């Protein structure tokens, strides 16, 4: 029997929204059912779009259907949102968007919902403009983000909040990092162009290449031999900021899957002594695979960065990279489910963990050494507030201001923030801290 893309899209949205599963995993499993590339792409667009615009679509739905559906009918609710998404954002003809959506009530074995969905979608088609105008009065609906998040971003970035929220709803580019120990960027671009793969250099990342279209990177030339890695240009800034040198002892405190570990090694000609620590044993496998494919070497240990006595107790490091566990709110455009999965309580717990790790690893930095604190977050609690507090409490810690042509600095606050979408990059925060001698 043919696989119905809209039905698979519905199932994926449900596992994410109702059962709280991660989008990446649910999407990969769902898309594996298709052999046809176009159907896969259609399903992926439908899922990502419906999740990106979930809050706005939900607001429209509640406008159309004053009485919410029962919890056991979340499938019908999500089906309505899928229909609304197609009408508003896809070039599906309106009648097809309605009839295909209505027909799925059969697959759900809920024939009673047929008339309801038909009525809701047809009313929307009739009154679309006035309903959207009403709903869009609230920024949280207009930009489709949770209320608490919209408020936090608005307060934190009075001049950029709309830019941030809009960028979170745009698809992200596929960016590669060319391995300079294997080939140079121009040579790789030439190889790609010979295979009709459209790509361009990234203006802010010396090893960065942006692909014009999404594709399976494992099929690109030099992948198997370690010619490049997949890494956003914002994440590529970390290794340049830490500037690893041969024979330096460098701790990568939260290392898996090793995007930055491998970059540190590449920039030191594989001669820095990089110690890669990671708490989750199941994530170590990806780290080892990446090192192996790129032909690089690091010491690896499973351990908790906030418990330094448990790992390499005798070593003090010249440099430390703390790519801290965070809310990942800088990469919402890649993982729209983050909007639904993160809560203010999660942010509090994460900031406590980040502070604990910072405090615990600081004694392991040599006097005169440098620590780079990094997150893929846009929340001040995890970034500038976190570092400000650390600097206040730690007399031998001093910020080294980052002089860069990317990101923004916030007045009187430490570090540099890349906003999502700025120069095509993910949202990221960096602060470089030096230890007094
Ligand atoms: C932002 S990711 C690191 C990404 C990695 N640096 C890269 O560039 O590929 C954070 C990592 O920290 C790990 N982690 C979380 N808590 C930790 C802890 N207490 N100690 C060490 N690692 C931890 C997570 O499992 C996750 O792999």
C-alpha cells in the first residue's frame, strides 16, 4: 500500500507534540518509509512548517473552534493544524488541502471528525484575512513562539527581538567545514562544482562552505576520507577563538559529538593534546567515529565535567573549551520542537548546571590559561548573566574582549552573541576568559 505523506506527517507531529519525543529522531524514522525523494521532501516540509508555526496555527484553530478538543483527540487537533498550514504556507491548491486533510479522518478511524474539520477549514478559507489579522496582534502568535520565550527575547534584545523570532522560523543552510589537513577550500569547491553541487564560501568562516541545496553529505566527494565535516559557521568560530597550538593541553569539557574537538585538532595540525570529556556514554561513539574518519587523535573519557576529580586528576590545561549543555534556543530554526520542549524550569536547571561546571573546571586551568565559554543559546541567563556572575565571583578570572566582524556585543555585558540568521549563522554565544598568573 502506498505511504500517505500527510498521514506520516501527522504521526510525526503527534509524537513530537503529544509524546514529547525529539523531532530529529521521529522525522528520521518517519521519512525512512519513503523511497520517493519528492514525497520525502514534501513530508519534511509539512512537518517542519507545522511545528514552526504551531503556536500561530493553534491560535487560529482556537479562533475557529471555541471549545477545545478533548486530550484524547489531539490527533484531530494536529490534523486541523496540518490543514491550516497547507492553506497558509504551501502552494497546495486550497480544495486539495481541505479534501486531503478531511480524508485522513478515515485513517484515524474518527469519522465523526470529518464534518468538523471540513467546517473549520472552509470557514478559515472564507475569513482567512480577518482571522489572521486578529491573531497576529499578539507577537507570540505572530512569530509563533511560546509567550514566556517571546517576552524574554523582547526584553533581552529590544532592537533585535523581531529579527530573532523571524529567523527562528526560516530554514537553516547546510554548512560544511573543510578539513585543511586534507584539502583547501577552493580545491573542494572545484570538486563540488564538477559534480554540479552548488556551493559558496561562508564570508565569516575561513573553512566554511555553504551548500545551496540540502543533500546527503555522505555522498559528496572526500567524505569517507575525512575531507570535511558538517558544522554551522557559528560553531566554527570556537576553535579560532581558542587558537590551539601544537603540544598545548586542551580540555574539551563537553565534547560529543566532537564538532569542535576535531576543529581544535585540525587547527593545531593534529598536534595539540586534546582531552575530550563527555558525560553521556552513548554519545561517545559519534565522537570516536568523527575522529576516526578525519584521522585525528584525542584522549576520550566518559565523565562529568562538574566532578573534575573523576577524570585526568593530575592534569592542568593550557586551554579549556566549555561548550556547555544549554537550551539550544539558538538553533530553533533547525529544531523547531525546542520551542515546545523547553520550559522556564529547564532554563533554571541548565543555568545551575552551567555554573557548577564553570566553577568546577576553573581550578584545572593553568595560570595564564584561557577558557572559552560557549552555548548555542540566545537566552541571557545562560550567556551574559551567567558569565557576569562567574567573573564577579572569581577574582583571578578576566574577560578578554572578542574583536570580531560577526555577532553583536551587548553594552556593559561580557562576551559576543551571534543572533540566529546573522550572516546565515546559528545563534551562539562566546566569552573568552583568562586566568591571572
Ligand atoms: C552542546 S553539546 C556539545 C557539542 C560539542 N562540543 C560539539 O561541538 O560537537 C553539550 C554536550 O555536553 C554533554 N554534557 C552534558 N552535561 C555534561 C556534564 N556534566 N559533563 C560533561 N558533559 C556533559 C552533553 O551530553 C552534550 O554532548
